[in-house]
C-alpha cells in the first residue's frame, strides 16, 4: 500500500511540467514576417527529371502550414527571380519543408535548383501561402486527381492524413507520360498497403515492354475514371496538373453529370516558368484622359494607361506587356516590385511582408493606382 503522505510528498518534489519537456518541444514557430532563410539539408532524385529538396531553418523552427500550400523562393537568376513551389512534405512533420521540382526545359527556376541547390546552401523564401487544401482525415469522401508535378499538393495532403491517422475514404488518381515519369510511385504503393481506406490508381500515356508496366495505360478518360473510382460522383474532387489536363478533367466531370460545386483545382500553374516580356510597341506614352493614370516602368521606359479600379498588372497586359506574374491574387509574390513614386491601393493575399511594404514594395497584380505611378520591376 502506498503511504498517502509519502505520495503527496513525492508529488511536491516533481519538477513543473514545462521543465521536464524535451528541447524539441520548445522549438519556436517559423514567423513568416521575420524568418526568411531556409537551408538545404538533403536532395533526393525522384525520377530522371524530378528532384525533392529538403529544407529547414538556420536555427530550429517549427513550420505551420496547411497541406497543399506553397513557399515562394527567391532565386539568383538574371539578378533575382521568384518562383512558387508547393510543399510536398507532410504538415504533421513540422521541422522540415520539402519541395519536389520537375526540371522544365528552358525554365530558369527549376534548372537553377537542379543544377545548384546542394545540402548546406541557403535560400531566401517567403510564405507559406495558398488556399488549395483538403483535410483527408475528415468525414467526406475525397478523390484526388493529378498529373505530372501536380502531384505535390496531393502528396502533402495524403502524407499528412496518413501521419495523423488514416484517410477516411480517399481515392488518389495520378497520370504520367510513362512509368519512369511516375513520381512517388513506391511511396504511394506503401501508403496504400498501410492504409486500407486509401486507394491509389496510376495511369501512363504509354509504356514500353521494358517497363513491365501492369497499371492503366492511356490518357485519363471517363470510362477509366469509372474503373478507378466507381463512386466518384459521390466524392469531393481536388485536381492539380497542367492547365490543359485540368481543363480536360473539368469537361470529363461535366459530361458525367458531376456536381461541379464539389470540384476544386489549383488555380495557377507553378510549373509554368514564363519570363516577363516588354514589347517595343508599348514604349510610347499614351494619351491620358482625366479618368486614367499613367504607369511608368522605370527600368524599361515603358508607359501604360491604367483606368480607375484596374490593377497595374492588368493595365500592363492590356498594353501588350507581360510582366512576371503567377497567381494574380496577391498570394505568391511573383510580381513583387518597387514603387518609385505615386500612390496605390494594394489588397494582397499574404504574398508580401509588412516590412517589404514599409520599404516601398508592392504586388502589381493587386495594386490599383490612386495617382500616376512609377514602378521598378
């Protein structure tokens, strides 16, 4: 029998809970407003043209993000460019971030990462951000449909669900050109074997005999989808991949009578690495009426007309210019520029830090002029 007085005395001698916790539980959170440097810790070759880059902070930090969100990377290419890459890691493993990047022919961002990013190298980032996310541990039945590197947000969602518990009822459909292009093929097979409520189906456009491919072959179609996920009409669908692939999935689901109110897709293509261009025909200042403002781009000398309520990016595109941009919603930070003079109204979605705003920077995709302005891009 335990003596009550002895028991009470032992309780009194115990250290407070916070003093006996391990150091790892005291790791501070990553602060997007102040933390902006990641260190590469590992590089993994996933396929012949896809690598995963594993990062952590200089000092231990715990990252808090929703599966499916992205980070914006500043890459030292042609001075400096920004690129958004989806976090492919599980949100339930908060001390490291991973991005999985396909080498795009002629793509300055992906090629720089593949050729230059090595363990120990530091890189400036911002984020996380983005609204494309799903909880695969919830009660709703889900269907993930992806192609190519569009698999990355789906992988983060799936990994997170498997780490936290078990996906409630998840069908994961992924399309690739050939078996050698299938990203995370072995890991998906392992996750499906470990989680009975996760069903994975893969298809390849073509397969040679040397690949010994036994999965689906051919482009994703309605009959194929019906075999992969017979009850797809009863599920909430999340889709990510090249723009033409997502367009094809939308038309396929509409043809099947699917309730498109339950369809969600990543609204901009992180894999598209198109550089901004400025055509010569826009270099002459247009006539400006009382209802418009003049937007001057200091580095190139171009001047465009911007109507009230129109963003600087929209005005530039209407004039035939193509500044660097991606999300067009103030989320990714790709179009970050210096406001040299003038005033704007900026309604961003988290793609710029307050300290950058204090330094005179703006996102031209969500900034409308309140006067004539000069912008340095």
